[in-house]
């Protein structure tokens, strides 16, 4: 059989870095791991074609026996368009992935076969059923599959050179119980892991295909600390033996700061960036959302400790918790500045389907609309300690302040000057990176506006004066700021329209409400 597996184009957000991809010479930051994984589960006698709309156009006229479509909630509209287009051409369409797993009711009847939850067992079963004409309209595993028998994803079917980084996965599931998180709904709270040899084989394959950055997409890489440490030891040995050819990134919980051995192993394995869902500097908001693992110790000191091991901390931050009043926006900005966090993915609270937060908001009558999966442009809840208008206005001002030239330069330079040592070459420019470096300098100095050129030159100059060995850091953050700032400006225009609509629909205060109180 010929099987055509489609990943929809990502809507632009802070995550996609769309506006700096030309400078990097890439089409997409990293691939969705779903379809390479499905391809790896497919018997070799079948012909598999992977199509990632982020790097190539979809061939809607492809002669395929099966067309597969995946995606997250943010891909909802595009997924429906793709499904409709292929079915109109008479193709046999199957759909799976996070959106299908969270909201199967949205897709029933729109495709030929629906896959709910993970497909390690159900995809091979479906192919056998299809061969005998006994296929079902919906497949759902009886229990969460073990990952120890999962084959290496078919990275070889991807145009690796068109991505900035490759993706692999060590574990699924997270032991914590954050109220807003849909990860535990999809993958459960008991982390399930691949074996160390499995992951090392995937790293070796990415290296063979030319990848120089690998992102471990686990939602919490240290959900099982013991097994994570075992893997890190192997990666450290592998990396040192090859002169550190790959920069590794992943996602962890903030309690990594309480484990010195784990921090040392991450450093030794050449992990240079880690994403942490910090969410809020306000302990009442963390307690409200069951983010108790972030309440141990001082938040700023925890972040700085991680940075002292040579790693950049990228933060996930949220505004709009029930305990957030109008002062939260300034509090968030102050924390991010003090913690020297250059990149903060700051969004508004959103109740994702099937989460405890969604259930609570529905019970309290505070759901405003269906989730769109994009916390940067939308909040589907009615806040408790402020109005929706105040939330959108405060959020708009916060992100403008976060990516203001002066604020970004100050905290980024602080990070560069205080970041701990990295193993290997300590981010010295390598062979093959010089061309990229020159392209970035071109786009942030030569062919840009005077303000950006001055920002880049001042950041580079201050770095050369005090930490000349970290020039690559300064150049990297110069192009990162360009992308984040330009997207922030586009987002600002969207938020302005939303605010105008909210102002138009908000009734003016009554005379009684504005009259001074009588003694």
C-alpha cells in the first residue's frame, strides 16, 4: 500500500520563530514527531511518504491508498480543511494525534478511521484489519502502551536539512497534576520510558542524517529522575567521544534545581537550553493550579542555579489565574528580568478540553468559548480578579515590555555574563557555523533599521568587552529577539482589535457606580 502522512502547517506563535527562519536558512524549527513515529510502526512492505506542510506543499492529488492526518488543537481548522479536501477526491482518510485524542467528538463522521490516544498498538492492528477488510471506524488502545518495543522513527523520510533541530522522545507522561495541563489527560501521570539503547540509537540516527541540534520533546524529561540520569550518562559519554557534535534541548520541571547530580549530568551531556513551565512568580497562583513543585525555595535563585550549569532557561509563563489581580503584570515582568530569562513564552490562561481546569470553569459558568489551543491570542475563561478587558490590556502591555529593546538587552546580557561553563567548545564558533553567523549579522545589522542595528552592536560590544568567548551567544540572542519582537508587534495588532471589541461591548458604568459615596 501507498500511505501519505500529513502534518499541517503551524499557525505562527512565539514557538515557531517564523520570522527568523530565513536568517537560519531553514523552513521550520523542528518536525512534529507523530508521523515519523507512525512510519516507524508501519511494516516495510508499504510505501510511506511524509509530508510536513511547514516545509513543503501538500500534494492533494497524490495517488495513495491511505492518507493520514495529525495535529494539535491549534491545527484544528487546517486539519478540517485537509481532511475535507482529500475526502472530496475519494481518498481513504485516517486521523489521529493530540487533537483527535482530546476531542474525538469533533472528528467522528468526518474521516474514515479515527485514532484516539497513542497508536503503537492500534496502527499495526488497523493495517492488518484493513488488509482483511475488517477495519473499524475508531481505534483506541485498552491501556497506555509501553515504549520499550517502539521502533526508531523514520527520520530518514524527513528533509532533515530544512529543520533547525530534530526531535526525539524519551518518555511520555508527567507525575505532576497541574490543573490546566492536558498532557496528563493524553499521556497519563505515570511516566513511560524508552530504554537507553533505544534513545541512543535515535540520537545516532539524527547525527548520521546531519542534525546538529536535538530537542527531546518529553513534556517532563525528568519525570523519572533515575532513568533520566541513566540516559544522560550515556549521552555524555557519546558526546565527549565525538567532540560534542549535537546541542541538546528539552523540557523539565523546576525541581531540577534541587538535584545537583542531575544538573551536572545535563551539563556533561551538552544540554544547552531547557524549557521550564514556571507559570507564575505568585505562590498563591501556583498553589491554585497545583503547581506545588515550583513552590520549593526562591524562584529567582532556582533559575539562576540552573543557569550556573551553563544552560539557558526558557520559561513558560501564564497570566489570568484566579489569584492574579492587576498587579500580576508588573510582578511577572520584574521576575523575568531578575531571573535573567531571555526568552519567556508568556501567554494567557486557557482551559483546554478534558482538563481539571476546563471542568472547574464549566461548573462555575466561566467558560467563554471553545479552546483554540493558542494562549498567545486567546483566553477562553472569564477571569476572577479582573475583567476580560483588563486581562487583555495587561497582557498586551506585558509582552510589549518583555520584548522592549532595553528590557530584553538588560536581562540577556545579564544571562550571558553569568551563564556557567558549557562542556566542549563553550559555544565557540565551529566550522560550518561561520556562514550562519554572517547571515545573522547581515539581517540584524546591515539590512535592518537603525534601532535594531544599534541593539545588536551594543549587545555584541558589551559581550566582547567582558566575555569575548561568548560572542556566539550575543549573536544568537540578537536574531532571536528580532523574531520575537516582530511577532510581538503582529500580536499587538491582534490584541488591539480584541480590546476594541471588548470596549465596544462593555456597558459604561452607571451613574450610581461612579457617584461618590456619602459619608
